[in-house]
């Protein structure tokens, strides 16, 4: 991954309301709407960091060393509890035989991807290794974990070239084996994959990066084929909107694309589609659906994309990428604004390469959480913080992860594990 100003990786949190940046100077955490820095860990605390993963909007971070002057090895995942008192906030370490390429977290699981193996741990209460999966060579650490409380679905490249393997962590039992559930998604190697928020859909692209395919995770049927372009490209990110009605893709071609999944009439088609039958050679090309909107990002920038959370339907697309990429040093980025609807108006671009357009909207409804993990000793927090509410760094409830011999802690209580649904879940065509 190309680096700019010491940026090693970018990651949105599970509900796309925050993103964290792993840098040579440490870690920085930002709120998305409005865009503002909410916390940081400097190099004296954590050294240079290669990967960082945030658990919702909580006090827990997973950190992997990397960059120019790492303090921790790249073969370990360290859990940072920002609510812990004192200077030593590293409360847990997972060590592995080879470098860690990706980390994913949800409220009850932690997943670590190596180049040819995947580890799944119970988390954060009494962390225990539950599963270990051998995978096809996976140098990009492709893996995704569904954040939904109703479905603990995991997806990663299967053993067969171009295949995806699905594992329901909620129904699988440790120590047992069963036939793998696979989807034959592509003819070439998988280059990117993402699960929808409720876990009903999976999107994937091959390393060619020309086609994006959408599958139902229950029936494994292919639902849509979306065309990013005709030239090969490296896809850095695939992201679903919260209501699964749109999909966003970012690549090294300097372009982000937005596709409609629910109302596919919004997607563009080739002009040849009006001609009728065009033969077996052009048939797949003509039948593909093209993006309904696109926007420009700095070429070769390893960016990530997400959808805004305002209102009941997606009204903004956010792209994050390292500043000062090949456009030249200190070159401001002023992207054009795509259109997702006739009433949308652009916002000002920012120096953090935030690309967004939005329509007037009301805040998401907030209601008390109903998760059994909430402890009555702590006042419950609403799942959707108002825009200017600071992240719970520090001062949020502490959790029981601790070095051996330390006194017991209060039970874990994490805020924002139950964001209110923006719309009723969408049932994909053909799903049971």
C-alpha cells in the first residue's frame, strides 16, 4: 500500500460513523459527520502502527505494529483499552507465527487474518481461540465479519481460485468440522470482498477489478453483476449503504463508483443493450450494469469509502485516502460531487480527502439499547450519538481484559452496539 505522510492504513468502524488511521506517528481517530478528530495515540505510546481496528464507538482498539519505527511486532495484535487508568493501556496481546494482514472485530468475536490462515477468538470476555481456518494464499488479508447481532457471518477467500468461503460463527461449534459453504464468485483470484450490514449479501471483485458480483449469502445465488470499467484495476474497498440499497467501490484508477442494488433501474446500461442480441462475445459486456454515479479521488491513493448516516436513506458518500498523493505535495483535493438524487447539494471538500454530498435530513432516532451485555450499574447510552457528542475516549466503562494477577474489573459495557435501523431489512431477490 502506497504511503503518504506516514499513513499506513485506513479503516472505518462497523457502522461507518468513525474511521481510524494507522500512521508512523501513531493512531488518529476521526468522527465522520461532522468531520473532526476525536482522539489520538502518539508514537511514544504505541510506536508506528501498521493496522488499527476500532470496535464500534468504544474504548477498545486492536493495534498491529508496522511502519518505519514500530514499537510492537507485526505478528501480534494488541488490545488497547483507552478507558483503563494509568499509562499502560495495553491489556491483551495475541501472538502469531507470521505477520498479521487484517483484523476484524465485533461485539463477541475477534478475527485475525494471516497470509494462509485465519484465527477466530471469543472476545472480549475470556478470549479463547475458537476456530482456525486454512485459506488459499491471501496476501491482501481479505476477510470481512458481519457486525449484526443476529448473524455472525464470516467471509474469506476459499481454497478454489476465485471462490469465497462463508462461515456462520453463530452456528459452528469449536472442535467440529463440516463441509465448507463456498461461492464460486470469479474465474481469477478474489481481490476484494464485503458483507452487507445484516449479512444477507456479499459483494466481491476479482484481482482484475472490472466486475463486481453480488450474491445472496443464504442461497449463494448470484443476484447482480456490476461493471466498474473495462481496464484492469485494483479495488481497495467495497462498502454497502446501511440499508443495503447502494454499493460503493474505490479503486486505484482515481475513481469511486456508486451502484444501486435495490432499484437497479438507476444503474446505467450500455447503449448496445437497446439493440437486442449481440452475440456471445459482447453479451456479458452489454448485460452488465454500470454505476449510477462516480466521483474522483487521487489516482493510486489506497482509499476507503463509506456511506453517510444522515436521514432514512443514503444521501452522502465519504471517501478517505492519504493526503499528498501523486498529485504533488500539499495539493488540495477538490473532487466533483456525484448525484444520488435531485435534491442533493454538495458540501465543502476538506483537507482530509472527505468527499461528500448530502441532502437535508434529520438525525437518526435514538433509543435505549436492549443488548443483554449492558450492565445496569452504568447508565445506558443511546445508540446514535448526536453529531457533536465526543467518542467515549476516555471515561467509558472498562472491561475485564487484564494481565494475569490484576484485580477483577467491572463487566464490559460498550456503547453504540445497537444502531437503530434506517429502514426495514431488504430481502434480496431469490432469498428464502
